[in-house]
């Protein structure tokens, strides 16, 4: 009977977060006491945010609010602990009607095996104003294992602390030194509607390329605005990705003249500020219902035609290091969408593969 009870307790704590009393078995660490900049950030000393505090005075309120979301941010560390407890606070909606709590407000843990492959860890979780995750990491190789903890895609993150089983050691890893890839985009870049943070296409891509990437996707508000571009080019990047077309649907305000103007100004601004950087202009990936709704199809076909015309004008003017990622290369399948617009995890993987093929060349890799 005692053996049965022991097994039940083991299963319980393997699935659910440990109780408050058992936090005594952990030593707690605040990553920001060791790091002034974490993976996915272009600026230092900004907490778990994506734009520096000065941006509040220049960007629109909606962009500023979305920049407080931790999309694309992650904490890299090395530990020999066989158990991890993560706690942090959020103050936004825990979930949305088309995106689960695990993606909106959850964290996601990956660890490297001996072959250097990233493996996903299942974690027990509890959501509230304070979110708790518990991970069993089992035996680590000598010297510990490298982990990457992805932060929430559609919520803020504050007062985060990592608990490791007592007697273990942890080392927080500094931001990598390579010039990053910067993605200026929409809700799709921010992470809608991935089931968990590690499945956002930018995070998948970062693992595939083993390369730093800064996610500046602003849901509904990636509009190629000058104020944002000024901030974007403060960061010395290897590649600047402009993937904003889904937030520039043609209307009385977003006319052909206005959209082409924004595209030209964005390309020229980056080229002026960062003459040697690569610029990747991404076409609209389309909607899954485009073939059954002609008005929806017309939106992305029109945007892609206008953007291609701007791209060709720049190429004729011999603007160097300007590239185009066409819709056909992204090639989202009919079942790769949650709501006809935002990708499922399948769609996120298809996005990441298309970007991997394009960016591998731009980074000068085989």
C-alpha cells in the first residue's frame, strides 16, 4: 500500500507545480541580477520588454503596449539541476478565444542533448496573476545541460525567478555576440496563434539557425512606421526583415500610393542608417480561405503586386543587399491556419522553413 501511495505522489508532482511548502527544496535566482540583456532583445536594461523606455514618447500607444509583451525573448542558462521551478507575474489576459493560455501567457523549456539537438521539456503549470511551471529535467551530463526558456508571446512578464533543486548550480548565459536578425512584423511574427512560445516561427527559426533573432512583431500594428524604424535601426543587425503587409490591407487610408511610400521609405531608411546590412522584404503569405473568398484573395494579391513593383524599382536602381521572400516560398498549406489568417503550429513550422532557406543564404552559410 505504501508503494502505491508513493507512486501516486510521484505522478502528482511530476504533472502539477509543487506546493508552497516544497519551494524550500529550491534555491531561487533572478536572471536579471546576472544579465542586463537577454536573448531576443536589441537593447540592454529593459527588463522583459522589447523596446527601450524612451520609445514610449515616440511610438503609438498600441505599439508601446505590445512592446511590453515578451514575445521572442528567452533566457539561456546552464544547470545540472534535475528539477526546475519557474514563477513569474502577468497582468494581461491569460488566454484568447483563438490562442491557448500556454501560448499567450506560458513559458516553454528546451534543452540541448549530447548531440547538440534541442529537445522540448513538458512542464506542469498553474495560471493566475502569478504563473508557475515545474519541470523534471532528470540526469544532466557532467557540467550541466544548456537550456533555453522562452517567455510568453502575448503577455508581459515580471518578477521572474528560477528555482533549482538545492545542491545544484546554475549559470546564466550572456547574449550571443553575432549581429542579430531583426524581424519587424505583425501578429504572425509576434506569435499568433502558436500553442506555446517555442512554436512561434521566430523561435523555431532561432533554433534552426542557432542564431540570435529580435522579434519586433506588433499585433495589428506592424505598419512600417517611421518612429518604429528609427528604433529598429538603432540595433546593428545582420538582416532586417520587413514582414508588415498583413497590417496594411488596402483601404481609404492605405492606398497604393501610401503603401508604396511606406515601403520605399522603410527600405531607404535602413539602407541610409545601415549601408551594409541585408534587407529581406516578405510578401503576404495569404489566407487559407482566399480560394473561396475572392475579396480576401484580392487583398493579398494586390499587396504582393504593389510590393513586388517597389522591389523591382529598387533592384533597377541597383540598391544592393535587398531581397524578396515570395508567397510561393512560404507556401502555407490549407490547414496551416487557425482562423484563416493566423498560423497554427503547422503554419509556424512552414514559415520557419521558408525563412530558414532564405536567411541561410543571407547569413553566408551553406
